[in-house]
């Protein structure tokens, strides 16, 4: 049966869809071949097969072969390797959502389009959610460590900045408080998991929490080792804290499908309020004890 010619606009969109499908096929295939977890490898291989099948369906209508985007494969491959497969894949899928593809318009001329669109939205999303990663399994521990460090250490630095007004002393105190805080948070997370019966994940949860805490401490204390003015150092530390909140809020919003803006604003407001209170307490301590540095 002769296939009815498609309009130029639909053909243009199909070519974009073709490039997306073949690009994702190569990316998923590469990841499937390199991940060590057998379950994840099988899930990725299944998605790669789906993408290739979709590509061949579109090719029947466009009548041409389309090359994958080597840059997209390179970019998302390394994002997935560095930040986790689930994050890399979901970030790529969000980019695909913004592509100029109108499936309802395509479906008016291409009968398979509706089925493929549903499969992209439902079946492949189900497969993506089947991926198992430590980075996501322990994301709660990472968030806990970052949240506590940003609130506690930033508050400590703000208070000490006004009370002591000496960058070296503030940095030293921040480092000591940070290490003690990391050990305390790790111990608490370990005991919390043990009490909940999570014997297997208790150690990993404690490690993720401690490392996240130390990571935040390094970011916050570093300005006091660089700048001679304690107030400049504090402003940079505040900027660092906002940057860290932005990064991990964005990561969580993509990896766990959570709203970015709400989480980001909540954490920035909380850190700012605690910092201002601590700064005020530092001023009161300085006046009450007559500290002159």
C-alpha cells in the first residue's frame, strides 16, 4: 500500500525525533555495555532497543537516515558517569521534552505517533524508575549532611565573624566545628539506620552523610583562608552556600522529580535566617564580654 506523503512541517519534526531516538539509542547502548550492575545493564539495553525501534518507524516516513549527535552522546555519557545514570538520563529526557516535536500534529499524519508518544511517556519512564543507584538510594543522607552543614557551619561562621573579626581564627574554629559536626552527623545517621533495622545500609548512609557535611564545610571555610577581611569572607561564604544549595536542589529536582524552586528557596531562606541570628548573637557576645581583637 502506498503511504500518503507527509507535510514538510511534520517531516521536519520527524527528522528531529529521529535524531533524538538514534542519539539516545547509542547513549543507552554505551551505558549498558559499561555499567557493572547486571540489572541496570539489562534495563538500559531494553531502553536502547526501544529507541532504535522508534528510529526505524520514523525513518519509514522520512525516507532518510539520520546521524546521531556525537556531542549529545559525549555530554550525557559523562554527566551520567559523573553524577549518576538516573540523573544523566532524566536530564537528557527533559531536554527532549523541550524539542520542537508536536506529537499530536504528527499523529494526524503518522498513525504510529500516538503509540510511540505513550510509550515514551509511560513505558520508558517505568524502565528508568527501575534503575538502582547508591547515589539515589542514599540521597536522603546526602541532603541531611548538606542541610545540617549549611545551617550549622554558616551560622557558626557568621557569629564568629563578628565576635572575633579574625579570618584565621574563624577558619580554624570552622574547620574544627566542621569535622566534629561531620563525625557527629555520621554517628547519628548510623545509629538511626541501625535502630530502623537497616543494618546493611547503615554504614553507607553514615559515610554519605559525613562526606556531604565535609564537602559543605570546605566550601564555607575556604573564603576565610583566602580573604583578609572577615566580612568579605563571610559574604563569599554566603554566596558559596547559595551555590551549593542551587546545585544539590537542581540535582534532586531532576533525579527525584521534585520541584526545584520550592526546595531552593526554602533552604536559602533557612540558611539566611540562621546566619543573621548567629551574626546578631556574635555582636551581643562581643559587647557582653568586651572582646577586642
